C-alpha cells in the first residue's frame, strides 16, 4: 500500500525527488502516457543536480508535453511512503496556452487531454491524490 500525504509548509520538507505538474489546456487536463509504466500520469520528473524545483517543473512540462506559453505556480509539497521510506515531491499547477511537439520520446509515448481523471493510470494512488489537490485549487474561489 502507498501512503500519500500533503505537507502544509512553505519550506522544503526534505530533499525533493519529484516534481509533478497538473496542467490545464483547452478546458481539459494534460496527461502523458508513460512508455515503461504503460499508463497515464500527470507530467512529472526528477530535478537534475543543481536544478531547483521550479526550473525542473518548467523543464519537465516542456519536455513531456511540448507546452509553450504557460503560466505555472507551486501548489504544495507532498510525501509518498510505499513501505521503503518517505520520499518528497512538489506539485505545481500550470495553465498552458499552446502545445507543440514533446521531446521526451524515450519516456513519453503520447500526450492526451482529459476532462477528468483518466482510467488506466500508472501510479494510481499518487496520481489520484495529486489530481484531487489540483482540482481543489481550480474549483476554490
């Protein structure tokens, strides 16, 4: 079982291993189909050495979706514990104006717009949890 928790702080709770971007485009949500995991997921990745989480999120969204012309903001930190220890991530929200061609073809098979959470998720516990947080952000005044 995977335990995912939102962390309410403005400071990094630990080393951030993941950035995830909940991105809206044309009244839908951008999901990518991961080649190795075989399911849909929000665009995501790891910060590279020396890269802060904002730069990593911008890079991952661009590489995995081909997004051009977007506004992005941090939403929250979160932790995931799948029984091997707690790992930390940061969720971002983006409004994307235009999509080009995605460049991360080694990991990403396709980009698709969904109006709601798709079936066939990879990492379903984590993606569902983070998607619901993003929905709350969009739906709250």
